[in-house]
C-alpha cells in the first residue's frame, strides 16, 4: 500500500543524466516556525564535461490539522541549469484521521519542464494519490488506493517508478493475538492486489495478487509466507543484462516468497528471504541475508548479501547478480564517531565505499567529513579501458540548531 514515488529525493542531488557530478556546496534549514514544520535545501553542482552547472532547491511546509494524527502540507522544488534547462514542481498533501484507525491520505503534484507543453490545466504533467486505510492489525482491516500520473509528469528532483499509468491497490487483512498460553504472539492474514493500467492504450500492464501469512513468537522470531500470481504485458523488449532479455508479449507466472527474522534486540540479529518461481518465460531464484552484530557497546557491524539467478531455458539465456554490503559504526567517544560502508554489485561491476567522521560537540550541532569512492572492478569491459576510479568526492557538512 506504500506509495514509493517521490517528488523530492535527496540522492538525486549530484546526479545528472545518470552521471555523478561534483557539488560546490549548499545550505539546509530544518525546524519549526509557529505551527509550521519547515524544511529548506539549496545546493549548487559543478559543471562536468558537456553537462552544465545546476542549482537545486526544495521548500517543504507542514502543519498539524484537526488532531495530532492529521496534517496538511506542501512542497516546491526547483532544478535549473546554467544551460537553460529547468524543472519546477509543486505538490500538496494531507493525512486525515477520519475516525478510529481510519485514515485518508491525499497527494497531488504537477511539474513544469523545459521542452514540454507545461499546461497548468492539463493532467499530462500531473500526479495524484488517494488512499483510505485502517491502521490496525487487530481484527478486520482494509485499504484501497487509487493513483496515477500523466505522460509529461517528470519530478526532476525525485523519482517516478512508472510513467503515464493508473494504479488500483486493494488490501484485506485480518489479525489476531492467540493469548497468554500460546508461544505465538500474533497472526496476520493479508490479501493484497495490485493493478496497473497504461494510460496510452488502456491495457492492463501489471496484475499481482497473492495471500500473505505473517506470524511472530513472543521471543521475537517472525515468519512470512507469500505465494503470488502475476500477469505482465511487456510492450517492448527490455534487457536484464547484455546476456538476458525479456521479449515483448503477455506473461503469466507464479512465485513463492519466504521471510524469516530473529529477535532484533539481541546482540546478533539476522533476517533471511527467499523468492523463487516462474518469471516471465523463465525461472527465478533469489535469496537475501542480513545480519547485524553489536560487537561491543561502541562497535556495531552490519552485513548483507543478495543473490539473484534468472534463467530462460527456451532461449538459452541467464542472468546472475551478486550484491554485497558491509557497514561499520564505531563510537570513539560521546562526541566523535566514525562509520564506513562498502558495496559490491556484480551487475554494474562496481565497488563503492564511504567513510564518514562525525563531531558532535553539543546537541544540535554536527560537523561531518565524508569521503566517497567508486571503483570499476572490470576495467576492460569497455574500450578504451575504464579508469580504476569511477568517481571520488570529499565533502564537509556542518549543521547548527538555533531558536527563532
């Protein structure tokens, strides 16, 4: 039921047309003015080869409405390049607690982009989202959402997973607690259904339905079982890699997903997921493992590994991907901390790393020193040979909290 599309996503800053660029600097202001929550950010990127320098700004306002669980808000974003390109956007949103555990969520947004019609009265550059949800997993629950966007909607500082679509999502669930004598803490049965329709030809693009059974024990262990049926209409061939593709056509396939996690409060906690079944005209097997270890009171390690294998026997094609992450956090003192992050992705044949030092002399005041590095692990995959370092950046960030 979650709407994963974003009008603003901070990681878009420093990315132009999928390429990383430098950042001169910027300013961020977050706080509260009267009844309003306020957020403001302005950043300037540097030019890179044929890409111009850009200014990126966002303003967010939100305030409580009716009761502590309801609010209204708005957002404006601006992405302007020195070469004349621009992208402006505005959005309005609100969450209203209607009664009990029932909530109504409303969102709408519109974008204006250089080279497009930009008619403020046209749906083509707009996005909408409407959701009614009962936020309780005890007894009978329900949720229904309706959303979509037009062909010209383009959030230049956010992201949109699909273009020019209409989506319906329905979810029914029932939860109960067995009681004191049972080792099981809770059971939840769900039946989610997702339906995507292409606005261009009004064809059903995606349909997914499948029951989910979630249950957890009083000691903190949790399981989930999710068989599913999917239908996909692929209008044109897309590539999983240079060795595997999915041709245009209609596909129906079945899958089974299993999840398991250990108690999160222990010094060593882990979670695992398994996803297998048919996949378009082939088969898929995926497994993921996450582990978190509090080695000492001031040292924490976290690692994850994902493996994906997709095969298309009838076409003699296969796609295999490995994704590994390692994160470490060390508290040198109450004022100093250091963290490190490393990720390897076999699909992009890249290794990225991040080291961050934080100095926190008092509450509300922070100084960060950040070093980022991206390495090409297969330099000979292109001609001319790729450099060892794909990108490198050193950043300094300072934040200070004050009262108006």
